[in-house]
């Protein structure tokens, strides 16, 4: 005994309904595959290299440099900006203090 209706109008209605469900299921499958591919791509990318040197700026209009750090220093704040080694050397020569924790002056070979 079949669970399908025997008459033509109800069979056509059932086919129409199942086509709609198939379309929605295929769309959901495509969206899930796209999400998984994006997640896999993000996991495959290596983490960016940490910045080599940072300049910590003060608060206020001028935002002058107040301290220099190595890029992996744990004592940096949100007011830090990336800098090159030559810029850090120049700031140290101007008297901007080096971080006492990461000691960028020692890493760059600059004597106080």
C-alpha cells in the first residue's frame, strides 16, 4: 500500500511542494558549504608577524612620543603605533625613554 495519493491533482500538488523543499534545501546546503570554506580558509592563513617596534604616544592634541617598546612587549597600551628601527633609534637619541620591561634600546644596541 502506497502512502502517496492516487489522484492526479494531489500528486501534482505534492510534486510542486517537494520541488520547493528541494530548492530551499539546496540553497541551505550551498550556504553551509560557503561558510565552511570561509572558515577553512581563515584557519589556513598564518597569524601575522608581530610588529618589531612600537612608539607609545601621550594623550592630548600633540600626542608626542612618551616611550618606545619592542613589538612583543606585554606593557604596551592602545596608544602605540608601529615604527621602524631607525625611528626608534632616533627617538632614543632625542631622550624618549625605553620601556623598562622589553628594553628596545638594548635590543637595538643603543647605549643610554
